[in-house]
C-alpha cells in the first residue's frame, strides 16, 4: 500500500469514527429521553415495542461499594405485519 493510499484510508477511518461517536451520543440521548419518560416504571409497551429498564446492582472485586447501573432493552414485538 502506498503512503498516499494509507493517508486516504486513515482519513476515512477518522471520519467514520467521528460518525460512530456522533451516532452513539445521539443514541444515548434517546435512551435518556425514554428513561425519563418511563420514570420509575421498569417495563412499558408502545406500539410494537416492549421497553424495559431495570436497575442492576453490580460490584467489582476491587471495589467493596455497590454501584447502581441501568440496563435496558427496546425490542419489537410481533405485530402481525
């Protein structure tokens, strides 16, 4: 691979990584909006989707304190389409 080909590939990789970072930030913002809308509910059905967000307590071997994390999923239900 020639040096200028490598430069083009590196620029393309940098641009793709920027797009990925932007998309991840948008997805996180959407998750936050959904969680805020759900409030304290752990499960909700909307249209053809079942959304769940549950608090999960985890601990690390080197950390005696327990930390709270939120784990969630959003998946389509079978709607007979």
